[in-house]
């Protein structure tokens, strides 16, 4: 009867000694691997091995096994099978090698379209060589799908053009390309992929609506909004006060000074330049579905575009980050990248980030869905300073436009995008 021995883990001292012995050897091996990676021959070997498909690897393994067992058992049948498989691999390699002299150009009529519009493009394949080129297939990846184009036999200096149309039903960023072609055998043993173009991004912008002429409530603040802070130089006149050394002599009120016998200067209220902050929730718990989220994105994008047209300061927050808003197209590009249900998409956390980053904002619009709870909206509104005008826009597809209040902030419920101008007119404040 054998005696079982308990396994004793090595002591820490033994582990440290083993690490000292194997450490230099491991570093040498890593250095050798790094040196081999930098060799152009290694890159060539990797490219050559990449040509062999899994079916070709299996064929090569079977050929080697047949050759080995034929020598061991002296079976001529296995030798013949090995020779046949080797011949198939050689023929496949002949089909994969070679260079095609195509010149390929991928052209899109527009790199930015609005959801619902069609994107037009063309694929032009020409033969700049002085010899005819045999027919081939060109493959154009479109997002997760792939479109195939048949290129006929091209004579010298001939070209072939294929026009295509991409339907864009929803907001997205679609990557087109790179255009590639394959050279290989009909059995799929070897295949060499040739890349002809660089990938191109097609931006499908959200649908927006023009708010011009809607008298969009407190977004219309052309001269700035007076605050309770007093200033010695501004637009909104507040009162007169006694002159203090250092005051600007241009602000002395001479008539009042002559009557009172002492210098009196004008005092002003500081005004704020209209500064809009848009906060968009990407939390799926706030929305009835993807359509509600798309309506919220369209509403937020429309508000941002209106602020850019009126040359107001603008900050847009979504997905836990601030969107790029240097211009209307670049802002819509970032809106196209927004995704449903991403980390950092909670409305309250976004509102706190936006409030901390823009403490001087005059207006904040929180855009969320119809399932957002009242406690969540209350906390998001409370994240902004008390002198910031805050409103909430709730996306509820199919509902009638309605107005309510949460924590003294107006709440606008939208059932469709075309209700936004009328809803913003209803939010006008005196």
C-alpha cells in the first residue's frame, strides 16, 4: 500500500532563489524574441504563414504524417497520398503568389449625412499596367457586413466603376473599407489578401430641427443676463455711489456730482454671457427603448446647433465626457458616436461633472427619457448653482407635449422632434 504524501508549497526563500536563477534566462529569451520581431525576415515569414488557411494547415499536417508513417510501415499508398497533398499545396501556392496591378479608389459623395438619407459612393478599379488583368472580386466592408463587386477582365489602361447606395436609417458611424481582394486556390488551401484603400468613416448624423424664430425661452439672451454681483463697468446700470480713488473717471455722473457737491460714479450689475450646457443621459433605465433615446439625442443636438448658430458658449456632456463642439458638423460627428448604455452615462453623475466644469453657465438643459424618476431629476437639477436656469427635456415617443415642474425647474415632455420649438416657446421666462 502506497503512502500519500502531502504537498508542501515551496518556501518564500526558495521562490526568490528560483526567480534569481530563471530571471536572467527569461530576460535573454525575451531579448531574442524582441530582436527577431524587428528583423524584416521575421515579418516576411509571418506574412507567408498568414497566407496558409486552416484547411491548408490541415492538409500540410496530413501530408507530413503520411510521409512519416509511410517510412515507418513501408506503405506506398501513404507515400502517394503525401505526394498528392504536397502537389495540391504547391498548386495552391502558385495561385496565391503574384501581384495584381490594380489602382483602386473609394469615393463617397458626402462623408456626413442625416439619418434617413442615402449615402452615395463609387468604387473605381483601373488598370495602369500595359498588360490585361484577369477578372477578380473586390470586397468592401461596410460596418459588420461586406459588399462584393465583380471586376471584369481589364485591358491595358481600362477602368471599371461600380456605384453603390447605402441606406442610413439610424444614427451611426459606419466604417467603409479598406477595399481588399483575395488571391488563392479554389479549394481554400491558401489565400492572400491584398488591401487597396484606407478605411473611410461615414457619419450618419441625428435628425435635428431648426429652432430659429421659436423665441426659444431663456436660450434667447442676446445681451447677457444680469446677476446680483456689482461691477464698476458693464452694461446693466444699477445705481450711483460715491467716488473712490481708482474709479474710472469716465463713469462719473457729472450732473449728480454738481448737485451734491461731491463726485458720484455709476455702478453696474455684472451681466453674464449666455452660456448653455446640455447634459444627455445615456442610461437605458431612463428610456422606454432605443427610439426614445434617438429622440433625446435629436433634441440635444438641436439645442446645441441653435446655440452654435447664435454664437453662444456651449458645452455638451454625454457618456461621462464632454463632446467636441468646435462647429456644428464636428459636434454632430460626436453625437453620431454616442451609444446606448455605456459606463458613466447616469444623469446625476453627468450633471455634477458638467456643473463642476462650467460653474458660470447661465442655462442648463438636462435631456433624458420618460422613465427617469423624480428623485433622479431633482438630484440632477440640484447639482447646478442656484443662479443657473435649469430645465429638463424628457423624450417620450408618441406622447403629447406637456409641461410640469420638478424642484422649481420646468420639465418638458416631448413625443416627437417637431414638438421641440413649440415646447421651447412654452418655456419662455419673463
